[in-house]
C-alpha cells in the first residue's frame, strides 16, 4: 500500500463528475477507488464540487481533531434536514460546540445513563413476549426501533405518556431517508417535522410546568440547559431532544445486523450465549462489518494539510467509514466476519450496561468517530450504543427464534443499507423470563 507521506506529490483525481457513480454504487464507491489506486486518498467531483476522500484511522484522527473541519456546508440539505437541523450540536464549532456537547456528555455519562439499559431490557422483554403471542414475522430493525424508542422515552423522564410507536416510526424514517433523494427522503423529512412539533411541545410543557418530569431527568436538564448565550431557544432544545432519541433508535440497525450475524454464524451464537466475554468482541465486529452510513463530510475551517497534501480553507473532505473498515492493509481478511479480531480489547467479563472500553478499540474502528469525546466530534453516545447492542445480542443469542424465508441480501447500493430486504425478519417462539 502506498499510504500518503511527506514524499507524496499528488493524490489520484477521478475524471468527470462522479455523482451518478456514487449514487449507483453506494458503499463500494470509495472502497473500490482506494483499492484501484492503492492509496488512502483520492479526489473526485460530487454534485459539481471537488472533494477529497480519505480512509484509515490516522485520517479519522485528523478529520475529527483540533476543529479542522466544520459540518456546516458539508452535507446536502436533504441529509442535514433529515438527521440534524440548523443550530443543532453537530452544526456548531469551537467553544460553542464544546459547551452544547457538555449536555450530551452529562446525560450519557455512565453514572447517568444506567437507567437506559434497564429500561431497554424491560421494554425488550415485554415486546418479545408480545411478538411471541402474535406468532408472526417481525422486522428486527423496525421492532427493536420501537423497543429503543420506548426505553429512551422512559429514561428521558417522559414515561409511557409519549407514543413510542409514533416516535420510532418518525426516527426510523429520518434515518432511512437521509441516504436517499426523492420520496424516501421526502417522507423522512415530513415525519421529522411532525417529530419536531412533538419535541417542542415537550420542551414547552416542561418549562411551563404542565408536563411532570422526574427532577434531574435528561429531558428536564435539557429544557433548562444554558449555552454561553443563555437558555436554549425552544426550537433548538426540541432539535437536541431528537438528537438524543433518534441516534438511540438508530441502534436498531446494528441489532438487525447482529441477528443476521448470529443466524449466519451459529457457532458464534452459541459462544455469545454461553460466555459474556464474547459479547464485546461480537458487538464490535458487528459495528465494523455492518454498513451504516458510508462516509462523513466536513469543510475545512482553515488551510491545513494531510500527510504532505494541501487542503485549503473551505475544501470539502469525506472520511470514508466503509472503506476504513474494509481496508486490507489494516484488517486481516476484512470481508470475513471475525469477532476474534477484537478479543484483545474485551478484557474481563462485564455486565452489559457497564462502561464500555471503547477507547481501547483498534484505531481503525470508527463507526461513530475518532479522537476525544470531550473535545472533538466523536459521538458521546458511542458507549451507550455498545451497551445496548451487547444487551440485545445477548438476549437474541439466548432466545428461541426462527428465520422465515426471505431475501437476506445486503444491498450495498442502498443508503443506508438494511440487514436483508425487509430489515431481518424473525419469528420469536418462546416468551422470555425476566
């Protein structure tokens, strides 16, 4: 491999506009070009705009560190309005970002988020028993999305008063529409507006005292949270409420891929069911191998350079997550599902819900960012994601369920991808005993 270094004179540049190829190929677009040119960087044009594609752990550390890049102007409006919105934490930079980020670090700290795991296990058992009584195929992506929405609403301090089914449908539509243009994106954005109206009513209700909440709960903390400029605008607070709910519901996609992996690798299903020490390596391999969002974009805030290659202020840079997780120069047999590659970071057996040692993971595992959670843009919800995925994996491995006939092809041209054409259908057979 010819990784870029100080002697690099040029980055390969693809001819013409590559927008059609990117949309047609999906996840493999960047991965294939990195392999073709034997490089960790190449340039292309998307939507008429020049962009530098990067892969690898070093590139991730560079991309996420030292306020080099802003998310403003780095995503199509269709994506921004599906997943974020103006004024949300991910659109902020510098000290403003760090202050707002403080809220998420506070409520997702191990000492504060333990109730989320408990609520998830309770909601999972109840929903599993409901599915068992129904005896019909269940899409794990959609079904676990409802479980996660229910658990999150209870953990937030909103309890059963909110419609978990509606919040799950809205969140799942936002996620599914973010990688599309046309009807799927329009549907997600329409439901986002409905979800924002609900979130605004919640914030207004907390502030007016009309909505009873648990003192010190995440939703109460958010309603009264203050930035450097004072209390958050109600609309901004509502957006940040969705920025707690939606990413947790998004774990349902990892859960669907975990079930697909358990189905395809029955030996690992037995290993996970019998020994909790296998939970962390298995969950990390699911996060590496599962295609979620293919890349993340940023716009350079100032002139900088990447291993001898100049990046001017306002240049567009894309960190290719999919290619980073499949780089044959950094992963042994990257197309093979192999949790043993993470065994060295597993440590002693731990109860899912305890703090995940995500900082000990290999540097080229970057599904939710890289670098510091406190000072950078690495997702503060990453440990919670690992916890919830491990819990769901353990419960799936220890439960009785069948896989009905279905197309389990993972379509890599679809953004974001699904585990099978219908989100991993299963038929639960026996109720769970809490």
